[in-house]
């Protein structure tokens, strides 16, 4: 029976907790966000577990959680995540935290060839611990945080250190530690995308030729209106009006609010409160001149595409022989870099992201053979 996690909701408790954490060799870390419930999601909870305690840290209650930066950035303290990428993005985006010294249990499981790699499956299959993920999509900005939410969050990190030990032993026995460490390094190369609204984003919603110019102009106005309404209500745009609803409205060019009734992906409350604004957006768009479409990405030259396809085929065969997913071997982004640069020597591979010492040593000669017609 788990004892309840300590709930940290003031600066004094946080600083005392950090003093305990900085003496630990490794920490299990996770985050919970409200991205499904807010216009711009934010980190609503940080969970940290050691061998001795579980902590739930509330960044909505504490003005500044910067005290955590030191231990998260310290490479001497290993941070154990499961599927670290999104957590790292949230920590960087919301608090400007850099995290070093990562062990990712999902990445480790993929290197080992596991296919059931969700945390619930891993805990159940490897440790015999049941863990329902039913709270995964809950609104974590809710306060006070219900006891069931707290227990769920605690479970996400409480057993991670045990899972790490299990996978570490398996990696060591299979001589895959260096490969896994390189994979963990890949995970830390995150990109925090800008959250600024792009009014030209509407171009990606419709297939070329599916709508005429008047309909596309209406779609643009609806796309902008949806964002304005979502910001005002602090809700994700897709929960206001689905993309399919935007396309349906743009295609039909309704003239009265009553024509919006019953459309899928268009909530009734929105029709009641904002139906007239939707109709005005359609009218204004249909009467406006459609802006020029932004320039598309230039076509990839045939010789580069051919090299890339040859690399993809090589990767697929390698993955099948290893019994792992293809991106465990090398990512698509790295393959594109190789195809574009066409390196001629092993030394030429050093500057390519995703090709660390282990991959260069294991696959370098084969990669050079594939892209230079020798494979």
C-alpha cells in the first residue's frame, strides 16, 4: 500500500525538498499538463520520486519553482523519465529548465525490442504492478487536486526507478548500454515550437482544389474567428470548432445561423452564442480577396530522394534483423541529413545530428556504402 505522496505547494517546502533531492544519485521525474483543456497548455504538476519518497510539486501554487533547475541540470544526478520528450518540452517551455543526465525507460524498452511500451503496460508486464491510465487526459489545472489524481500522478514515478533497474540490467546483459545512452541523447534534442498563431495555417486544412477561392477565403475568416474565440475562453481551438466543421461551413457558405444547427464538430452552445459571428465571418470571407498561398517547400531533387529511399530500405532491413522499430536504428531526420550531404568518410559523419560514436562505429561503413552505391 502506497503512502500518500508529499504535496509541495509553497516555496519553503520546495526548498527543503530540493535539499533532500540534491543528495540522491537518481530521480524519477514526470509532468502533467492541461493542454487538452486550455488555449495554451501549461505544466500543472511535477512528480519526483526517490527510493525514499514521492513528491508532487504544484507550480500553480508556487510562484517560482526555479529551485529545481540545479538538480535537473546536474548530469551527476540521473533523471529517469518514461517517454521524456514531451516532459522536456514542457519543462523548457514553461520554466526554461534544461535537463541533463537522462535515462528514458521507454527508449530503453524500445532498444530492448519491447512492443508494449506504454508505462501501464511496462509496469504490469515487467514488474507485475497494475497502473490504469484513465486520468491521463484529465484537466490537471483543476484545484483542489482530487485524491485520485494525486495517486495516479504518484504512480507515474513511484515505480520508475525499479523499472529503470530492470531495463538497465537487460541492456547491460545484451551489451546495449552505449546504444541506449546515444538514444537518450537523441531524446534531449528537443525543439520548443513557437505558440504564436499563424493566420496562414488554414491552407493546411483543405486538400488542393477541394474548395474554390470564395470558400477558401471564408475558411480563412473562420480559422481566424475560431482562434479568437478559443483565446477568449482559454480553450483549445479544436474544442471550439473541429477542422471538419470549419471545412463544412466554408464549403456550404451558410447565410443564416439556423443552417449551422446539427453540424458535427460544432457545439450547440457555440451556435447559440456565436452563430452570428460565424455567419459574418463566412460573409466577409466570401466577399474578400483570397491572399496568395505561402510558398511551398521546394521539391527535393531526385538524386537526394533516391539516396534517402535507399537509406530507408537499409534501415528497415536492419530493424527487422534486430527485432526493433526502424527509428531505433536511426531517425528519419538523420537519414535526410545523410542523403543531402552524401558524406564520403566516417569523419564526414561526425557533424550529423543523431550519429553519435556508437552509431558511427556500428553503422557508419554500411551507411557510406548505401549512399555511395556500394551497399
